[in-house]
C-alpha cells in the first residue's frame, strides 16, 4: 500500500487517481519553493535591504493591487487557452521575477521585481484549481481541495525549515540564495503539470460562440459569488492578508524575537495542517460550509488575541505562545481552503470555471491590498501594539458575513447533506 493510500480514506481513494496525484505532486514541488521565502518579504526589504517599513508594506499592497488588475485576464486565459498554458507562462515569468527580487538593492529594482511578481503571480491558484475541479466529481471536491491544501502546507513546511537553517540577517547573501532556489523550484514544478495536458486544455466555450460571448458579464451577475468574494475579502483581512503583511515584522521588531525563530513558528502552522487536515475534513463533511467559515473567523480572532498577549511576555515565552497561536490559525486554515474552493467550483458553470476561480482569487488580491495598507498605518504611526486587536475584529466581521450567506446558497452548494 502506498503512502497516499495509507492516509486517504477508502471512499476517496478512487478519486485520487493518476492525474490527481500528478497535480498534487506539482502542488507540493511549487510550494517547497514558496516556503523558502514566504515569511521573509517585509523582513528582507526592511532589515536586509534597508528600505523603510512604509515602502516595504506599500510594495506588498502594490503587488496585491497589480494582481487584482491582472487576475480577470488570467481567468479568461485559463478558460480560452487552457489552465496548462496559464501555468507555464505564469510560472516561467514568476521565476524570472523572483530572481530579480533576489538582488533588489535599490527601490526601482524592487519596484520592478514586485510588479513582475504580481503580474505573473496573478494567475494564483486559479488554473490548478480549475484542473482539480475538472478531475473530481462534486461530491468529492471538498476532500480533494482539502488534501491539495494539506500538500500545499507540507511543501511550505519543508521550505520554511530550510529557510530557518539558511537565513541569516548578518549575511544578506543567504536571502538571495533562498530566492534563487525558489525560482529554480518554481520552474521545476512545470514538469508534472505538463503531464496533465489531456485535462488542462481550453474549456467548452473555445468551440461554442454563444458561451464565448457570456464571459465576465455572467460571472459578475452571480450575486452569490459576489457576496462570497466580499465576505472572503473581509475575512482574509482578518487572516492571511494581515499575517503576510505584518506578522514577521511584528514578531521581530515588537516582540524582539530572533528572525531564526520565524521558520520554526511557521513550521508549527504547516505541520498542524498536514497532521490535522484529514481529520478536519471528516469532521466538517456534510456540515454547512457557511457555518464552517464562521468558525474559521473564531479561530483567527483567537490567534490575534494571543499575539496581543505576547506583548506582555518575555521573548522566550512569546516564542512558545506564538507556536501555539500558529496551531490555532492553522486549524482555521484547514477549514477555509477546502470549503471555499468547493463552494466556488460547485456553483461555477464548466465553461466559466476558470473565471469563477479567478474571481475567488480576487478576494486574496483585494485583501492583500487592504491588509498591508492598514498594517502600514499601524506601524507608521507607532500603534502596532493595537494592530492584533484591530485585525481580530476584522476576522469576526468576516465570519458574520459568511454566516449571512446561508440564506442565499443552495443546500447542495452549502454542503448540507439531507438538510432542508
């Protein structure tokens, strides 16, 4: 029995067949590279290259803003030319941009690198989500996306462990090396994707003039999708967006924790996801997905409250508590990704699946724009001590908005088995 068969429940094993396994392999490889530099963006720009905190967070916001602008284009490309084409072009351009960023010693170079990262990274997870949505039946999508998310974090966890060993603030070259390795691994991930050509071509609209004419007009007229995207934006500002924008900076500069500890802290996050994902998927199966998303907000708000508490503790105690906080945050993640992806792919027409996934990805870009701007204001005006509390409030508001979606979604899309 293979490792995959050992960890996947019997009822799902047929779903995770050859093509799906190749997709999972590509996901894992690309995320190893991502994990090498995931927690370093602001620290690299501020503490290594000497740019101001305001400039670093503004670049993060600019990146998300550019991604927001190009995401609809990548969605159209995914549907019309096929997700494989989007992956090959996006990954190749992304690798070049990462390599430029590795040597960003001046503000103009950093600006160009981040803009290119945003343009080619704008495809996001949309093309691969589109392929997975095609490969898996609706009844198994929540599990399939959950397992994919587990592999995302396993890859990131491996990358962050390597990062924790290699990175050294006193030796800027270590940061450049990590970014260059990230670029190489990003290119390597294209190979297993290429073996999915039979499942990654253009959608049916490529051969149907009437469906080609529908496009984004139909997507944006779907009120459920729009409500879901808006609610996700708010929830993400209280989660991923703010964590990426300021967590590392807050830990290093406000809690006075060594940069070497960041890799260990993030390792607790990814390890929790890898260990708990299958059990969480079993726990939430057949339950209201909108209510599950409401629970996510409770986990994330608790994470930020723990972060606030760390301000009152010595650095050594903070590290232990931050590791525990990352476990809490991770449990929320194990519910968010499979549930939100399953909703989007269940309500998406096949010929618009790429655009629906791109629209869902817009929530990440919008929150990635707002969160750095808000975070930057806290840090610029020396109010970073209030930042965790404000972010916890955003998470709770996002959860309330998710709960309100229950009145607008069908029982099937909401995952309620046998519910009225």
